């Protein structure tokens, strides 16, 4: 549940610090954002209560866990409940998004090798047409996000047509 909570520069700095390292103690977080420990603890509690901070988790290296391949599976139109059930039954699915466009779903998976990839993709092929891409490199993951500001949005570049 997310409620509208006005965020000031302290809240923004708290969010940036916690996204960089969620294991910071409240004392260290307070030092970094120039607030007392009780003040920063209260702000974090309010951010949690408002749903701005929805949880804390460890980021793990999938290769270190034995997953040699990450891939994206795009799943075509299929019965929503059947896809959700299969996603829940497939531990290799890291992230699953119901999307607009030609595909209905975009899934990120982690598998051991090509044979494992084939086995997972085949499960989804039974529901709908799929398309799979192996992730070669991640240019960006887990980007820290700060409050959206309309003034930061740049207008699109206008094309000049020569007459």
C-alpha cells in the first residue's frame, strides 16, 4: 500500500543511502544524511509505513549459486491464471511481468545450462508462443531510484523537416 508522502531532501538522501546499502545502522545512516539517530529512525519508519520503502533484500550473484545462464522469455497471449500458476511453480523465474503489446508476459529466468533453459522454455511453450533471448551482459541492474520530478523530464527532440 502506497500513500502520498511529501518527501524532502533528507528523505531523498535516506532513500539513496539505503538503496546503496540497506544494512546501514541507523547511527551510520544518520551520520551520512546529517540527522540524529532518533530523527533518521523516525523518518525511515514513516517511509516504511507509507509504503515508499517496501522491503529490504540481499542481492545475490546468480553465477555464484550455479546459474550459468540468464534469459528473457517473452510469452504470447495465454490464459492469465494458467501463466500465473506456471510462474509460481517455476523456481527459475526471477521476475515476471504482465505487459502490454504483442507479448502478454516478459519473464527473466536463471538456469544452469542450455539443457535446463530448454526444459524451462518448453513448459511455457505449452501455454503460448514464446520467444527467448539469453542475457549476455547487464548494462544496468538495481538502479537506485529517487522521487520522480516533472521538472526533470526533458521534451522529446523535434525533428526538423526540410521542405
